[in-house]
C-alpha cells in the first residue's frame, strides 16, 4: 500500500492548484499542478520538495563554468572580462609562439610577430588559438618563399643561358668584367641593390656593365695611385666620373680617366674574387 500511495502522491495535491502549460499545439493552457509532467520524475513528495528548495537556493547564483556572452550594450570592461574568462592572456606578450624549423637565411621579422600578438589580443584569442593559427600559417609562408626562390633561380639560369648562347666561352670573362665595372661605378651599395632587386641576374644589365667596363677598368690606364692625396674616397671618384672629361666621349681626357682608374685600383686592391657573383 505504501508503494502504491508513493506512486500516486501527485494526486494528493489540491485540484485548485493550477499552472500554465504549453500544449503540443503550441498553445498555452491551464492545468492542475498534480498533472504537470515535471512532477512525474519525483517518486515521492519529499523528493519534489527537496528539489524545490535546492532550485530556490540556486536562484541568483552563477553556475560553475558559466560565461555570460557580452551584448551590444556592454562596454570594454565587460568585453575584457569575457575574453579573460575564455583564457586570453593579460597582455599581448603573453602569447607564446611555438618554435618551428626555418630554412637557412630565413628570418621572421619581430615587428610582424609583434603585430600578430597585438591583433590576437585585440580579438580576444586564446593562446591555443594563436598557436594553432601560427602553426598553420607559417608553413604556407615558407612554401611561398621556396616558390619565389625557385622562380628566381629559373630566371637566373635562363638569363645566364642567354648570355652563353651569345658569348660562348667568353661568358665567364664577361661576367667578371661586368661585376668589376658595377663595383667601380657604384661600390658595394650598387652591388647590394643589384642583388636585392634581382637586376644583377638580368642579361641586359650584365651586358650593359660589361660594355662600360673598358671605360672604368681599362688595363692600360691602371697603375699606382701616385698623385692622390688624403682626399681619395669613393665619393670623390664618383664625382670625378660625372665630370665631362670622364663621362663625355667627345671631351674625354686620358690623363683624367687614368687618375680615376688609379683611384679605384688604390681603394679596392685585391677586393674582388673572380666568378664569385653573376
């Protein structure tokens, strides 16, 4: 008898106690409390009362692990609290980027890495998210880098082959004189610019420097730097090369040209290694 009464404890509730309930058709109707489906999961009235007390105690409390999603009305402080709850570090430098193998000569710019951390912090990303994005994106950058290097190598070989087709066995000597002429005209700065831009690999550029080589590297005019004083410098030589006595074929002064070439010979003795560069 006791078990049967326990199963029917809902029927002991007064019939006038009613609640609103949404029916299967979506409409809200009023039913007796004792017929509410939620009461069926409690075997006894005691269990139902305990559940009610516990629910009332939980009202107004934030459940463990609960994070409120900020709305449009929330300000920077609420948004920062939300990001912090998700795991965002206290500052951009709190993001640790995983170490990855890089090819020789390839370096990541610190300003770009700093920008990545700043943007990640602004977006509220977690360290795990930033690490994952970094590990996904960096190999793509390296693939692009290798592709550019391979393409540059193809261009360099193609240009060199075009020179070989014209100059045959004289190609090494042509490359040698072109490089020496470029260094004589613009020094290390010009050589660095030719390397950085890839212009130094172009057949047209190499041929152009080879053509002016006799003007700046004429062996018959090379000798000692006698006659030069303390004012000998690359800037002084460049200034003299702009002089009509050097640059204008119709006004060229052999003695003046000789002095310029002697100046280069004095400034760069034995500085060039043949065949070290195209």
